[in-house]
């Protein structure tokens, strides 16, 4: 593929990034406003959070490949950062949990 045909991948990864951002904002707002019915909200939101996470996993390689396109740099960087953020948050949580677990055994 040449660099001009990679614009399609940039558009797809940017669209996935926008879906991820809006999805996370909507999920947070719904969780804050309707905290009394937490069981029904948890069942509904868990499905949409999983879909958003899987979309961002699919968008991450697209974002990396689209860095070689001739699309606007801001659009490419936005797609890369947003699509990497869910994976980065889960990795950070895993590392923090492992660090906490091993630091408790030393004390």
C-alpha cells in the first residue's frame, strides 16, 4: 500500500477513537446519575464497555499502521493515543496490583 491509500486506515482508526471517547464519557455519566440501580446498570454497561475495549484493541494496530499515511498529524496522533489508552489503563492497573501484592509480603 502506498501512503495515500493509508488514509482509509486513518479514518477507520480515528472513528474507533471517537467511539471510544464518547463511549467512555457516556458510561461515566450514566454510572454517576443512576447509581441506585447498580445491578441493572452494571449488566448493561459491562456489555458496552467490552465492545468499546475490543474496538480499541482492533484500532490500535490500525493506528500504528496509519502513522505512515499522509493524513493530518493531529488526527493520526489522536487515534493512536485514544486507541492505546484502554490497554494502557489495564496494564497500569495490573502492574500496580502486582506491585502492591509483592510489597505487602515484604512488610
